[in-house]
């Protein structure tokens, strides 16, 4: 019975992975058709979208830190131990949110140099 579950799990896992496989056609930035102003407008729109998403993520991170801090101060000893356990994943996630725009900019600059 246990062996059947393991086999079923791996079959489902492979089916899920294969469902995400798609064909991707790459192109260079200079191969884009369109005028220079259209390309610049597209880049400006993309930059503004990334800035909005990053700002929202930062605000949510700070609010969650405030909520966790208040819960930690008001909680009992056992609740404080639980909050300490959830603090490390939060810090890692918040760090990624704050560093996301820098990482994306670094990847973009490296890709342009290639």
C-alpha cells in the first residue's frame, strides 16, 4: 500500500513538471520590431511596474514585522518560542523582497553585456 502511494506521488510529480514545459523562443533586444520610442515606452512601463510591486512588497514586509513584534511583546513564553521559529523564514523573505530590485538590475546588466 505504501509503495503504491510513493509510485503515485512520483507519477503525479512528473506529470505536474511536464505540464509546465513550454517552448521558448529567445530573441535579442535589437531584434525587436518597432520604433525606438515604442521600445523605450515599454521599458519605462516595465520599470514602473517593478517599482510598484517592490514598494508594495516592502510595505507589506514592514507591516508584518510590526505585527510580529507586537505579538511577540504581548505573547506568553510558549507563544514567544513559536514567534521565534517563524521569524527566520520571515527575515529571509523580507531580505529577498528588499534585494529583489537590486538582483533584477544586476541580472539585466549582465545580460546586456553578453
